[in-house]
C-alpha cells in the first residue's frame, strides 16, 4: 500500500505515467482535499512545482491536518489556500501575487466543488492558465456527477476548436488543449 492514498488512484496513475514524464511545465490541482494525490505525484517529480488550490470547506473531517501531514516534507507543493473564485479573480485582474508565467502550469486536475457554477469557474481558470500553450486538463467525476458532466459537456461544445484530443479514463475526462 502506498504511503499516500489519493481519493481516486486511476486518474493519478494516468497523470503519473502518461502525462508528467513528458510535461515541461508545472501542475495545478483544484481540490486536493487531504493531499494524498498531489503528494504522490510530487514525490515522483521533485523538480516540478505542484500547486494546490484548496479552501478546506469540509474542515470537520480533519482534511486540513491530513493535508499538512501528507505534504509537510515536500518543498515542491505550494498550497494556495483560497477558493477557486477568488483565485480566478486574481488571474483576471492580473494580480502580481500570482504570475501566470512564473507558475508555468501545463497540467491541471479539476476535482474541486462539484457544483455546476463552480466547475465553470475552474474551467475559466484553466483556460486563463493555459492560454497560448498546449496543456492538459483532467476532470475528475466527469462521467457520473451531474453538474460536473453538464459543465464539462458545455466546455467541450464551447471550445471544440481548442480541443486537440480527448480521452476517458475511469470516471475522468482528459483533454489536450490549445487556447490561442
């Protein structure tokens, strides 16, 4: 049994084996919960930065403590302790706090809130971060969670010209994108 157990090992295995070995940029995870998945990835790629947007809305389950415990020994995990909407506003208004170029994100896993409007915000954030470069967006729970399915379908319809490839792995949808 691995030291860190992600909530959904299939998608992390895909990212670990099929994406990150070929990625020249860094990784962003929207919704890391206890940090099991992002820690698993960060251990395998110590020369990459791994950003986590997490607001820990379920504090009653000790997810904050578990995240800290899981990630405390890894210098390449950067916690952005806020919700997606606030982070998105920082990007839209080009705040110097988060410099998109310095972050150099090319791989994004969206597994935060499963509310339709929140998933749309996460999609908008991904587009801002992947503007003018080839990138990967992984959507967890995109097969069986109603609001996530609706938002991902809308993304697919609205950005057909920017989607170079798509795949399905378990309960995840994977897109290679080029937002010009």
